[in-house]
C-alpha cells in the first residue's frame, strides 16, 4: 500500500479534473492506499512569487502541502492544460512550494550547478485533459506542458518515474467517453500508479 497525495490543480470545482481526481481517490482508497486529496482552489495562498525564494514566507496552507509532498510515496497531479501550459493556479502553487532547501539544493563550490534532489524516492503521475489532439500538442507544440512539468519541476526535485495519462479533445467528449476516462482514473487509483 502506498501513501498517495492527489493534487487537483483546476481552478473550478465543477471541472472534469475535479471528477477525475475524485475517481482516482476512490479507487486508491478502495484498494487500501492512504490518500490525501487536495483541491488547490480551496487553499488560501497568493500564487504569485512576489519575493525571492529566500524571502518567501509560506502561508499555512502551503506549509501543509509541503508536508504532503514529504509524506507521500506517489504524487498525482490532475489538471487541464491551457495554452500548452499549466493553469496559472497550478503554476503559482509550484512556484511557491517547490523551494530551495525543501525540494532541492545546490552545493556551494561545485563545478556543475546540478541540484541535489531532496524529494527523491517518490513517483508521480500527471493526469491531464486538453482540447487539442495529442499528435498536434506532442509535435507542433513540442509536448511543452508535460516536458516542462516532468523535467523542469517534478524530476528536478527527485520525483521519478513521472508518468502521464492524457485525455484529449475533452471539449468534444461525449458522456460515454468521459465515463471511460473516469473508469481509467479509478483503475489507476486501485493500482496506486
């Protein structure tokens, strides 16, 4: 059994991302995993990093989320993709919580500025929806959203492996297709993957 931290990164409560995160959580709980599900929109924090990292004073809700990251063995990020990027709330959350000394650190005097990954030993899955077809976002769009989140944020801090589940053309999906997506999220939760 795993300790699973599920982060619903969508700004709206009635979103597809919210329902997918709930389906994953349901499967994980039914399988006996320990689950912490957090809806970002319910947290009280300023998503804009107004100061330098060393001057960054975290709100209590962000301190709690750092504790969730330390606690978990598996992180699940559920979100939509906007303009081939994370929604601003999710991006702001990572800007504020993925801080030096907590998620990574550099060693003074080292020849290469390679960070020590302080959150290693944890895996991650990104479940996301997008309006465009996968072949367009992965070729013309260079897979920008997933590569940025995978390598620039999660792997940078030590999460590995980082896997994905993507549901495309979400704005055109009918009820039967969306139900299959919920079933898939539920099954991933059962497996803790």
